[in-house]
């Protein structure tokens, strides 16, 4: 599989159809649907009037242009939200501050997987070891599997930002990539070195 990047346009043989489907999902997800019209809540239920509307709650947070329109990592980092870390006092919170560089042999920019941002929301056991072995280079990752809802796609496109945001994952340029100006060129400090 090869990908060619010309400025903002991505031409990717074989994946084009899947992206068209994804793009239509992300268009549907624009804005915040009222609870009474979302097809999930019963508009006749007495509680429908009591519940806070998503727009009222979410429009105050750092906005995103996709998904559910909130840039959640930034909302947390800026202190706009302060979620309770656990229900039980004996729960051990584990944050791991290390980046893994994935997709070192492909044509797309390298994928930087940030542990810190993930472990601020999730426990190690959400991923290790049933989704990913905790060992650099030990996983057979594939964009097709991700698009089919496996690996990163278990969450991205479901509860985390959608897969149409290619460069949020493919964020580290390699020589030969035609870059968007916003892409970082250097390998971030603390990253797992190329293997
Ligand atoms: C949630 C993170 C994520 C998003 C979003 C994402 N990818 Fe990927 N992608 C990956 C990972 C992880 C791999 C690594 C597979 C490997 O190690 O070989 C990958 C691999 C690939 C590959 C194969 C390797 C290569 O570089 O040639 C292509 C092509 C690709 N992605 C294209 C895309 C395109 C196009 C988009 C946007 C429509 C996209 N990806 C969005 C995580 C992501
Ligand atoms: C959202 C999923 C996810 C969560 C949560 C997660 N990891 Fe990982 N972890 C990964 C991925 C993806 C890799 C990359 C493996 C590779 O290189 O193929 C990885 C690799 C690792 C590695 C090997 C690379 C390195 O950094 O040395 C260790 C160790 C590790 N994780 C520890 C942890 C610990 C400890 C936690 C909890 C504090 C945790 N992980 C939480 C997805 C996750
Ligand atoms: C168990 C769920 C889960 C899995 C699996 C997962 N992620 Fe995430 N990811 C999240 C959540 C939750 C966030 C924070 C919310 C958001 O940004 O939408 C996040 C955020 C991110 C961010 C944004 C960090 C920032 O600074 O904005 C990147 C990049 C990312 N993930 C890449 C990946 C890659 C690459 C993989 C696969 C190797 C992966 N994720 C697998 C849940 C997951």
C-alpha cells in the first residue's frame, strides 16, 4: 500500500472508498444535536427537559472541527474540565509519559503515539496487552485494520477523534514528505528511537 501526499490532499490507493464513508460520518457529526432529536433519548420522557443539552455543556470547551466538536486533550490540559480520576479511593492512577513512533517504514508521515495523553484518560489495561503488546515494534499495525475498527480504531472514530484526521496521528514528517506547514519536522524528545 502506498500513499502520496501533495500538500493537503492525500491520494491513497485502495483506501479511497473507506475514506469516503468516513467523511460522510464526520459531516453528520457536525454541531450538537438536541437531545430530543438525537434518536437516542425519548423526547416524551419527563427527563428530556431536565437534562442539560450537549450544546450548552460542550460549546464552552476548546472546539474541534470534527467528531463531537471538542478538542478533549486541550480541554483537559487547559483545565476547562477536571474529571474525577476514580470512583474508589484505592484505584491506582498510572500515567506513562513516553511517545512511541509507529509506521517507520511507510510513505505517510510517522505516527507518534503519545502515552501521556492516553493515560490521562485511560488505564494501561484498556490497551495492554489485548490490543497492543507493551514492547516497541512488537505489534503488526495496519491502517486497514484501524479503519475496520481494530487497534487504534477501537477508539478513534468511536469515542476519540475520527480517523479522517490523518495528520493528528501521522504527525512526524520523514524526508520526502511534502509537508503541511504545521507538521513538526523533528522527532519529539523522549520518543522511542527508530528501530
Ligand atoms: C488514530 C491514528 C491514525 C489516524 C487518524 C490515521 N492513521 Fe494511518 N496509520 C496509523 C498507524 C498506527 C499506522 C501504522 C501501521 C504500521 O506500523 O505499519 C498507520 C499506517 C498508515 C498507512 C500505511 C503505511 C504508510 O505510511 O504508507 C497509510 C497509507 C495510512 N496510515 C494512511 C492514513 C490516511 C490517509 C489517514 C487519514 C484518512 C490516516 N492514515 C489516519 C494511525 C492512524
Ligand atoms: C491507548 C492505548 C494504550 C494505553 C492506554 C497504554 N499503552 Fe502502552 N503502548 C501502546 C502502543 C500503541 C504501544 C506501541 C507498541 C509498538 O511499538 O508496537 C505501547 C507501548 C508500550 C511500551 C513499550 C514501548 C516503551 O515505551 O517502552 C510500554 C513499556 C508501555 N506501552 C507501557 C504502558 C503503561 C505502563 C501504560 C499505563 C500507564 C500504557 N502503556 C498504556 C498503547 C497504549
Ligand atoms: C482505548 C482507546 C484508545 C485507543 C486504542 C487509542 N486511542 Fe488515541 N486517544 C484516545 C482518547 C480517549 C484520546 C483523547 C480524546 C481525543 O483526542 O479525541 C486520544 C487521543 C489521541 C491523540 C491526540 C493527542 C493530542 O495531543 O491531541 C493521538 C495522536 C492519538 N490518540 C493517537 C492514537 C494512535 C496512533 C493509536 C493507535 C496506536 C491510538 N491513539 C489508540 C483513545 C484511544
